[in-house]
């Protein structure tokens, strides 16, 4: 009964679920952004061939906010319908009580060789509740051909991006492409906007919403300035539709040849370079811009730096599974070196194993894995650790406030002040 309601909820949310889960030995939930679902299906098939077991794959909503809500529904009901779950890097603290300690099943060295920061993130109260699967950090995609044609280099600051995007957009439209836009990003009121806005704010020296000690830092002039600049993009260099874009909507615009710049995750690289892509061979990838030299931290004697939000996904086993050892074995296989290498080459998914960043085949498939290695290893974490199981409320309040700024309903200064008050109330009640 619960399975039918779960699958119905997933279909209504825009995801496809299988009705044959009861006949399989295990069920795994996988994302469907870009090539995620296909790569998951291929990896699972390899494990099935090796072990003789059958796995049902349930596709979940693209929106991580909607996916978390579904997981919480499943786990709160103590349902055994999903054995292995793909979980966001900010969820281990939220879901830990419902997840098995994988080191108990796979051994204390189960996560050896994976990035230590991610292993630490996934270790709650000395329990390894999720294995690193792929890591992520925001990057800037750009049209190499258009920048070269207009004699400009990729931007180093957000102000430069704004100017270059407006210049090339105007020229392209004058030349006949009235669908061209300067910059596309993830502007919907969901977790993806938290990632984008954190990058803007941190790169202006405006902090990380809540610092590592749990102190609220959002109410400052640098953060307000970053948000106001982003709001100026809407309707100018970014379509108003960006207010409802997730990763895939932004990729669709860029990959169809109608955007000069795009903020997205590394997965978009292999798709932009595919035979079906209208921009194949025309795309470059660099680190995200930072606040201008006369703005933010730089204005007060400091230095602004590019900031990329730490993303990535892990695999966890539900406490309510009827096959814990089998589920853990599937997790170990999918997060192992061979499978991570295959996913890196075929889908540009960043490995969580440091050794693969020196692998010649991996670097040939995704050259920016080498040039942007420090971006991936020094990415800015969302404040999930200091806020614990309140992170969902913190992020929800943040992305809704940012969305109001982008929509023109309030200024950056008003938004950060209100966020400070809202977060202070959450902290007093629940922190």
C-alpha cells in the first residue's frame, strides 16, 4: 500500500517509478538529472551480472528539495521499500538516525582512499552513514567561439561577466539570434538556488550564512551587494524564466546555443560535448567569478576569491532494509574505483577517489578535472554541519528570501536583515 502511494507521489513530482520493486532483491533510488539515471542503470546492471541478484531502480525528482521530502516520508514510515538511497552531501546529519553504519558491514576501512572531507561529512556520531559516490562544485561554462569572436577572455569577476554577457547578447541579437541570453543559472526557489546564492555571497566576502561555530553571519553589506547584482541580471542578461530554472532548464538553454554563460555542475560537460549538442566543441569551463576588486572583502582591505559550493551525492542504506549485507555490497560496488572511473569518463561525474584525478583516461575525457582540481577540493560547504537537523529550515528560508530579491520584491539589504531575524528565531527554538 505504501509502495503504491510512494510511486504515485514520485510520478506526480515528475519522476518515473517502477511497479516491479516487490519482485527484486533490492531497490535503489537514483537521480535523473542529465545522464544520472542511465549511468545508474548501467552500474546496477554490472552488479547484477556479477552477483546474480536483481535490483529495481526508482527515479526520484530532479529537485533535491522534493527528493528530500520523499525520503523523509519513506523513512519516517520505517518503510523497507527503498533499500539504497542516493543522498545529497548536506543530508547525512538530517537522515542519520534512519541509516545503517556502513563501516559495521563493510569494515572500518570501507571509505579508504575517498576524500577525507566527504568521509568526515558522512560520518555522524562515529557512524559512516553514507559512502561517497561523486563530488561536485559549481563551475562556469562559456561559449569559447563567441568570446573569441568578440575578443574577450572568460570573466574573473561577476561584474565582468555582467558586462561581457550584455555586450555579446546585444551583438548576437542584432545579428539575428533573438533567443540569445547572456547568463543562465538555477533560480528556482529550491536547494539549487541556495548553492548559487552562497557562491555569490561567499565570493564577495559575505560569509556562508551561518559560520562553522553556528553564528549567523548573513546580515552584512557584502551579501546584500551580491544579491542586488544577481537581481540586476533578471530580464537583462538572464531570462525571467530563470526564476524557475533548475539544472536541466539552464542546461537546455545553453546546450541549444542560446546562452553565452551558464553556471552548472560538472555533469553538464559530457552532455554539452555529445553528438546531439548544438554547442559541441564550442564550450569552455572555468572557475566561477568573484566579487569585483572594489567590492566586498576587497573594499575593506581583504581579497575576494571565487567560491564554488560543495555539492555531490552519496549512497546510503536504510535501517529498514531486509537485506543489509546485500545492500551494502551494492553500495560498495557502485562507489568503487572501477565504477567511479566509468562514470567520470562517460558522464563527467567527479570521482571521490583522489587517485582518479591523476588517471590519464579520466583527464582526457574531462580535462577540467585537472585544471580545476583545487576548485573541487576547496569548495565552500553549505552550513549543514553547524545547523544539524535544522539545515532544511535554514536553506528553505535562505532560498526563499533570495528568490524574492531576484523577483524584485525586496532589496538585498532587506533580505539579509530579514534572514538574520528568521534564522535567529530558528536558532533560539531549535539550534
